């Protein structure tokens, strides 16, 4: 049985923003289960994904680790054009 992320990786159609959005949609339930949420804002020309944090993620000391170890790692794995992730306000 394929995971949600594997299903997203299998569908490589679309531009970078569309692919990033699909991966974030699959990560979102895990973040929401901790009382937070992620909003995909855009991808810069350099490949940096900009995300806005909501709910419990705002001001949480673990949010940086969530972005780097969870979101950024998965995005880089499934969307090779992604070079990094940054939180914006």
C-alpha cells in the first residue's frame, strides 16, 4: 500500500508550485494534529519554498525543526527543484 507521499511523488506532472502544493497537502494533517497548520505561499526563482505558519506553530520553538526536518526534507525528496524552505509572516 502506497503512502500519501509516495502517491504524490508518482504524480510528477505540473509545475514546481503545483507539485510543492500537493506535497504540503499531504504533510498538513500531521501538522494539524499538533494544533498547527501550514500555508504554502510561493516558490522563489531560487527554489526556496515560502510557508506561513498558523495556529500552534506560530512562536513554537519546534516549528524550525518541523520546517527543516519534516517539510524541507520531504519537499527536496519529491520536488528536486526545491533548494530550501523558509517561514514568512
